[in-house]
């Protein structure tokens, strides 16, 4: 009762492909896509783009925004008025309270540390800024 092994001759071909690796890879890809798809739709950063019809409204709102410029020497420009970092809250609070849109645009010099930049954004948010935009220099 010995099992005989069939030896392949040079002209013989394997007629039954092994489907197990193909199915395994396909199922792994399906699981990855099922996990990753909801993550693509849950973003905490909202990006708003302007349409052609809304450009006039954006131009009108541009006059309502408050501009902050973070300088490398530690001073902050608030609507082109340079104030020390410690006086930012006292200067910014009345501007945000009287603004219709409460939109704050922050611009930063290249030599400013990241922590200083983020602290200005955080302070503007705690003072009541409804929207914060970061503008490149």
C-alpha cells in the first residue's frame, strides 16, 4: 500500500493553479479598505474653497478680518500695529468682539519657532475667533 508519487515529465504542466494566496491577498485588501475608508471621511480640518460666484462676498469679508503677523523678535503685528507678545490678548480681544465675521488670519516669519506660532493661534481661538486662517509669507 505504498503511495506512488507521480513524476512530472518535461512536457507536463500544472493545470490546477493554487488559488489560496490570491484569495488571502484579496481578503486582506478588502479588510484594509474597510478600515481605511471611514478614516478618509473623518477629518478635523475643514477646507473651504471659494467659487466664482462667492468671490465678491469674500472681498467684502476680507475687510472684516483681523490680521496677525508673528515676527521673529517676539512681537506680534495686529492689523499692522506692532505690539509685544504679552499685550496680544488686550489688543486682540476688542477687535474680535467687534468683528462681524470674527475671522483671524495669521502670518508668520520664517525664523519663528513652531511653539510660538501655535500659541498665538491658540490664544486667538480662546479669545473667541470663529475662524482661523494661516497665510504663507
